[in-house]
C-alpha cells in the first residue's frame, strides 16, 4: 500500500506539472482533503519533480542540444556567428526570463510556507482561470527569431509571480507569451524551455536534503516508482496540453480552475 501511495502521488505530480493548473496547488489540496502527512515529503516532491524534468527533457532534447551547440558555436567560431546569432540571443533571453523568479525565490524563500492557505489557493485558482480566459482568442505571429529583450523581461516578471502557491508556472508563462504576441507553438516551446533552469536549480538545492534523509535506503524503491510514474504521466500530459494549445483550447483549463476554486470555497467553508 505504501508503494501504491507513492505511485499515485507520482501520477498526480506528472499529470499536473505540465498543465496550467498548478501541481503544487493540487498537492496542497489533496493533502487537506485526505488529511495525510504523506504529502509532506519535500524530498519526494523534489524526486517526482525530477521525473517530470526528465520527461520534458526527452520531449525537448533536440531543441536543447541545438541551442547549446549554437550558443557555444557563436562564442568560439567567429565564422559562424551570423547564422547562430538568433539562437544565441534566444539562450540569453531564457536567462533574462529566469532572473526575476530566482531573485524573488531567494528573497521570499523563508516566507513561502506561510503563504499556503486554502483560501489563498482558491483565489490563486481564480486568478489562473481569469488569465487563461483572457488570452483564449489571442493568436500571435512572433516566432523564436522574433522574441525581443522586452518580451523576455515581461515573461520573466510574470514567472516571478508563480512563487505564490497555486499560481501555475506553465499557465502564467503561457499567458505572458501569448500577451507578447508569440505564436501558440512558439509560446509553448518558450514556456517549457524556460522550465529547465528553474527545475535544475530546484533539484540542485534539494540534493543535500535528499542525501541527508535518515532512511534513504528504505525509500529508494518508493521514490523510484514515484519518479517513473511522474515521468511517464508528465510525458503524456504534455502531449495532451500541446494539442489543446495548438487548437486554441487553453480556455478549457480556466473552466477547470474556476470549478476547483468554487469547490475549495464550498468544501472548506
């Protein structure tokens, strides 16, 4: 039963991580509904997030390798700088968009736990619902090469808001990208390329806590099963999200978030 619980938690993480509905918000909600301390494992949260990271890495592997090659080719090969300039700038825009959330994360690190509350979570879901609904009909024309420094800064500032529990990172960044007139496919790609530096930083910061776990040997199997479950479901969940975004059906998640917020207000009144 203990193994099954960790698999279920991995599935929850995997399903909600790519979608614009806040994985951390759902974990907090499930914790309160089922009144269990199983959801309190920060180490497992880091492990399952890593499973999601691996799934997204597989999906964008070619893009990541191409960007890294182009970045260093631009730096070390003067003859090929012109053809690699656009991707070099793209890499720097990812860095620029990451800085705000990094700064806010460091400043408010000790205060984040105090921000968790059911009422706050419901309000966060309402904000997510409203923002997703607002951009439902936006069809941008900008491609990767058209992204500007201004776009990167705006998207970064939006991402900084996502440290608030219940505010979806993927949803907020997608909204910001669409408001900056990026094409839906371009917005989706930028959103998940931007996921990598944040995810890597989170995992690196959490490694010491995982290694220090007293019963780490006993937890290898349940953690591994949770990681695998999160990875597989994240992969499938992203594919579903990708189809919905391309068809302009992102608004459907706004309805889900609206009903989820109403459920919280009624169930926990």
